[in-house]
C-alpha cells in the first residue's frame, strides 16, 4: 500500500515538474497596462506615401521621399496620426515621445522609429512637416536615422492606410482653411516584419487631453518586445 502511495506521489511530482517547465518555457502573453497585443500579427495592405526623410534626388526634396511597406521592415515602428496645426493632442504626444525616447530606443537592439502620419493633406506639405518633426528630432541622436519621421499623402492614398491600421480621421469641407481635424489619439506598433503588432490606447479623462500615458507605453513596450523577441 505504501509503495502504491509512493508511486502516486512520484507521478504527481513529475506531472507538476512538466507543467512548471512548460509555464517557464512557454509563458503566456504579457500583462499589459495601456495596450492591446494582437493575438496574431495583422498584415498591412500595400501603400505608397511620402516622408520627410532625406531625399535621394533633388526632385524629391519638395515631394518627399517615397515610403511603402518595405520601409517598415527591419525596425520597430511607432505610428501616430496627427497634423502640424493641431493645438493639443499632437504636440503633447510628440513631446511625450521625445521625452521618453531614450527609454523607448533602449527597449530593443532592433532600430526604432516614430512615424507621425499627417492627416491634414491640404495644409501639411513636406517642407512644413520637415520643420515640425525637425523640432522634435532636435537634440536626439540621428546618426543612423531620425527618431521622428513625418509622413504624408493625398487623401485617396492616406485614408485607406490609416483605416487599415485601425485608426481614423475626418476633415471638414475643402473650402475651409482654418479648421481642426478629428483623428485617433491611439498609437500603433509595427513589427520588424512590417505587421501590426499592438495598439497603445489613449486615456480619456474629463478635462484632460487624450493621450497615451508615456510611462505606461514604455512599460508595455518593454513587455511586448521581450515577449515577441
């Protein structure tokens, strides 16, 4: 009888050891504070936009260097929609990302870059975007590539891209010149494989500008990349 009990105890210990090993070897998704990690990466439809990156040719200077899905490969990309005339969400979010850039950039050995995708095609041309993102790049290490990249496109190209990554914007009638653009305050994380990996959700507190908490963003970014890499 004692022998049977002893064998059963050994079996339970063995099963418990296997279970513990599986939990350690295959941990579940991380516990996140302000973001949603997609259960599987989401593909991004083919797109062509233009950026503030240094031009390859003189005729690209005003139009901006063309960017596509290929430019998302080999780096972690943080995508935020905004516009240069924005009075609150955009400058606040950009300033918070700049303030947190050292921590963000140290999360992974893989390069990291922020794309500010303008949702104001009528007023945000490449020269204006260059000045805007240049202000936030000032003082940061841009030896390999600028931490902040401005991206724009005409509405017919821009809207499908923004909608595809789960964000939105709406602009008033085109004959208006002094207007505000309604747009998402969330931030999207794109993997080095060029897929949507997670969304950082903005907090909406009464009387406060809706932005993604930068401390929670950095904490969740560390957990997500540690889990995926």
